[in-house]
């Protein structure tokens, strides 16, 4: 196994850990924490930690010659498609009427 393969496996594992942390945010709430763990890190804090670790591995892959940076045009297109599908889901009653699906501006 070469370093790029090893780091790709690490990235896959970190993405799975991010997926799990985000699932816990939805299942138990973002401000809850695991009751039996010594750490009182909230689910949201855990998700942020896992996302940071994903970015760390992406940086390492880049340093080893595997550039996986985002394409802003493709990212923007994905946002537009997702907003369109969210509107459709709202019309189907899947997203509640009280949900605001317009993107918020983060500072």
C-alpha cells in the first residue's frame, strides 16, 4: 500500500465518523452529548471536530499529490439543485411548512 492509498482509507474513515456525528445531531439533538462518555462534548461539537479531521486528511492528501479541492462552480450547481429538491419536498409535505428553506448568510 502506498501513502496515498493509506490516506484515502483514513479519509473514508473520517467521512464515516462525520456521518455518524451528524446522524447523532439529528437523532438526539445538536446540544446533547453521549451520556456514558467522560467527555461532555455536544453532538454538534463532535461533528465540527470530525469535519476538521476530514479537512486535515484532505490537506495531507494534497501534500501527497492527490488534490481534492472543491470546484466552486460544481458546488454552486449542487446548492441550486438541492434548494430545488428541498422546495419540491416542502410542496410534498416532507419538509414542514414552518421550515425556511432559503439559505442563510453565515458571517
